[in-house]
C-alpha cells in the first residue's frame, strides 16, 4: 500500500483567526471555506500541507502543556534558519526555542503558532 499525506486536521474556537495567523507568519493561503455541522472549516495551504481548521465551541478544552501523547508539532523545512527566524521575528512570532544546532548540519527552532500549535523550523545542510 502506498499512502500520501492528504491533510492535518486542527480545531480552533476561531478558525478564521487561526488561518490568518498561519498566513501572517508563514505565507499560508486560505484555499477554501466549508460549512460543517458545528460551524466552519477553513482549508489552508501551508507549504503544500493542507490544514483543515474546524470550528469548536469557545469552551472546548485547550491542549495541555507538552509533553503529551499524539501529534506534538508541525515541522517546516527552511533553507536558511537564521534568515527565516529574523523574518518571523519581524512578523511578531513568539519563539519557544531559539535557533539551535542540535547536531552537525541540523538546526532547529520552535515558534508558537495559532491556538498554541508548536511549529518547528528545520534547516538541514546539504549532504
């Protein structure tokens, strides 16, 4: 069996604001808005990864503080982490971990995305 990633499904009390957050930080594009039984779903293209952001009631419990079981973060590859970090700072991104070389040829950083989603930025040196 061959599988291909179709989407990553997120939930938000304000999917419009969440989608705009991904657009403001990463240049993501809102591809569609769909009415679903409990509100609205925004389909967002984040560098080729489709995010489905569904509306939930405002009193829905937030994700716990990490670590937890399940999806822990979204990883995005960048060519130049230091340049990307500078650009994101200019856009008001909140860094959870500053750019760090975790091993030779691999640098990472974490920013907080909409609804406290952890987003890893990853630079791998050319082999």
